[in-house]
C-alpha cells in the first residue's frame, strides 16, 4: 500500500474582490473550491488544466505562501493548522517550490552561490564552513560548474537559471517539491533536459513532486498519477496510463484530443469546446463545465457532481457516472 505524504481535504481559497460599506465581501473569486486529493511518498502527481483554473494557487497553499480559506492539509499524517510556530517552520523546510519564471524568482543582486546558500544559512542546516561545499555539490547535481557560483542570474540562459532554482529548492533537503510549470518558459529543446534532470533527481534523492503544467505531454513524461482541474475543481484523478488511455470526464477527453499527433494514421478527431470558461467570481450552481460540455445532461445545471471512484484509483466528478 502506498504511503500518503500529503493529504488535501476539502481545500478552498477565495479572494475578496470587492466589499460593501461595512467591509462585507460582495464579490469573491473562488480560485480553489473544495479540492481533495492525496500525494503518495515518492510519486510525481501531475496537475493540469486551463490558465486560471487554480493550479498555481493550490501549489502556493501547499508551500504556505497562501493561507487556505477553508479545508485541511495533512503532511505525514499531521494536520498543519494544529502545528505550533516551530513545527510549521520545519514543515516549510520540507516543502519547497520551483517557480515558473526562472528569472523573476531569482534575486538579481545576489550571486547564484548566495542564492543557493541562503536557505541553508537561514535554516541553520550546516556550519558556515561547510556551506560553500554544499553549494558546489548542489551545482554539480543540476549540471552547473563550481566556478559559476560567483556569477549573477542575468549571466545565465533561461534553462541554466531554472537549474539554479532547482538547486535552491534542493538546498534544504525537502520531502515534497511543488513544480509550478517549471519548463513552460523554456525552449522545447531545453524543456526535455530539465524534465530529465527532475526525473534523475527524483530517483537520486527520493523526492516527491506536485507537477503543475499546461502541456499534457510534459505531464505524461514525468507523472505517475494525474489530476485534471477545471475552474477551481478537480474533475478527474487517475494513474497516468489509465487517464491517457481511458479518459472519462468530457473535459479530460477534450484536453487529450488537442495533443498534436505526428503519425497521421493515428490522428483522432479534435473536440472543440463551445463558449468560454465561466467566471470564477460567479461560477455555475451545478457542474462548472456544463455550459461547454458536449455530453450535458438535464441535471448538470442544477447539481454539482461529486468526485467518486469509478474503477480502482480512477476518480471522476461527472453526472454521466451517477
């Protein structure tokens, strides 16, 4: 049986857009709305969906950059809201993030050696005399040379800067790394190098990933299980091979149909979704996908579907399977 490292239970994050004269919210953006899933130790859990569906917000909640509006987070069986300050600091060390923009996430006034050393020094993981040796080791792990530690971020290419971001995330020996679209800002040729690097580091250090991405081919390459998110909700979760071979939710089917196929003999019919994504400020009362769904039923507009297990380890939120 797989050991659960992170458990997300009914997690929500709402942002107040506007208030009345008395400070009461009158307009609320529901970025993440009652999301539940687990991440097993040693796996890469992929999270896909359109822009604005709440993927990055969810990742930032896990690394404590956002506080959840409601719901619970459990890490190694411990509820995080029940931890004291010292325990929470330890939790923050165990969960790190690789950001999407490999330049904006690095301090331009610091050398990359100082950038990587900073979390080690702040968390007092090593004596100062051993910090530089650790920095050189981390640079070697991500494919950079020791003499490059004295250079600044603007002296590196996008792929090299992302390697620095990966080294910084590894500096405190985390157990879980949230990868927030780490290759979307890179050239296609460099994407493969960074993905292979992440795969190698996962095996070498026994890491666990939450891998957030737009590209379904990218997620397929690195993930063990995949969750599909739409307008703040998880609509389907399944092992990678099962999801790509047998997608159940109409939204997942539409996403997979958009993947380019080189071989014309295997080309599938493209599913074109009608309409636009509803506003997360005023989402539909029932299924949030029903206004664009090509398999809409009568009850879809009235009742929100519940995520349920249809086959072993394959979960879907759709009235087609009620």
